[in-house]
C-alpha cells in the first residue's frame, strides 16, 4: 500500500457549521421548555446537538512540516500533508508524523574491513519521512528500524573496502570518502525504503583502526610516508644531476666522458639523498705519489749519497758509542 491523499474540507467552515447546529439545538431545547412538553422539539434539539459533537470529532490541526495519517476504525483512509485546520471524516484517528529533515548519528561500531583488520567506524545520516503510510503502518517503529538497519549498512559497506591501500590502486575507506558516502547512501536508501524513509546524505564521522592494532598500523603508515618521501627525493636528485651535466657541457663547451658522468652523478645522488650532511672526499692516487717519491729518492742518491740516510746505530761516531752503557744497543 502506498500513501494517498485523504478527503478533507476547510476546518473553519465546518466549525462554523457545527456552532450553527449547536445554536439550533439549544434553541429547540429552549422552545421545548417554554412551549411545554414538545417531543418533536426535544428530538430535534438532541439531533442538532449530537451533530455538533460529531462534527467536532472530524476537526484536526496539521502543523507545518508534519502530516496526519487518517485511520477510520482500523482502515487507512489517506494522509494530510498540507498544514492548516481541516475537517476529515468523523470518528477517525489522526496519527501525526514529522516531515522535517533530521540527523541520526550512529554509535561507534567495531567492524572488519576487506582485509580483515578491525576498525572503528561511525556515520551520520540525514533523512526524512517520504511515505507516511509506510513509516507508521508498515513498520512497528521506524526510528528503531532505521537505527538497526543503519548499523547493518555500515558493516556491509565497510567490509567491501580496505581501510588503506599500500602499493596498490583501488578504493579505500580513508582516502575515498565521496565514493564510500555515495555507496552508503544508496545502501541505506534501499534498506529504508520499506519504512518510507528518504536518505538525503550519509557521511562517515569516525574512522580509525581498533586499539589492538593501532600501533602496528601507525608504523606501517609511517613507513609508507618515508618511502614516498624517498621516492620524491630520488626523482629530484636525478633531475639535479641531469641539469648539472647539461650546464657543465653547455658552459664549458666540452663533453664529459662516461666515467666522469658516472662519478658526477654518484656524488650528486649521495649528497642529495643522504640524510646527513655530505663530507668532501679528495681522491688521491697513492700509486702515482709513491712512484714520484721513488724517482725523487733515486735522483737524490746520485747527487748526495748520504744526504737523506737516517742516522742509525751503525753510523754513529765511536765517541758517542763509547759513552753509551754496556749492553745498550
């Protein structure tokens, strides 16, 4: 059954008619008393007075952004959405339902995401009543129905996506809030349709790892951030090295050899990527230095055979040797 409009008439006109009947009834009772026992006047006065009472039972007031569901002896006659003072069928019951936009905030739920990690999640749902007949007659209590179904929808959506993605592409709960919100809204709308509720929006208000794994997940996120930063630094260092080689070759009008390029790139990458300050290192060819020293030594021996010879015990003077104590070498 769907909502339908109930029969209604302007309440002020019917109230005026009821007061008129009451006046007629009182007048007939008064004439009956003054004229003596006139049964017809008594009956007429009773009929008009009873009509007044009957008309009063059909009067109802509908506030703004509210609706009345009209029920006549257990049968649904329709709903009144227009605010104002109305007259409906007498002896009917009018159940009021709010049409205002309302917020509902769920409690923090502990669920498992697509990877099986326990997470804490909560959402706020913006809704209103779209079908008054379903909201009041199809479910026992639409507020409790909405609370239970919202928990089910949040668990269903959270189990479809991981909390976070590391090294892969796709949809996750932490970064793709718009996609998750749209899917949650669609899921809630499908579930709330039975109760005649319209979901206007649904957003996650709380999302975090459960306390038992929060520390381990924090370390994983930190490692991810460090790797991303290192990647940016390496890309920048490679660009700096390329720019340095191009400027050196352009300004000096010379072409670096392959070994020189590798050495320059290596030094730049180490100095840029390293977390500590770069320390200058001077490359020294020890082989060439030793060869130069040997050549210089040989040349010196030819000119002055004893100039560079160190003083030893064998070359010391006899007088000095005699002054030393015995047994000393």
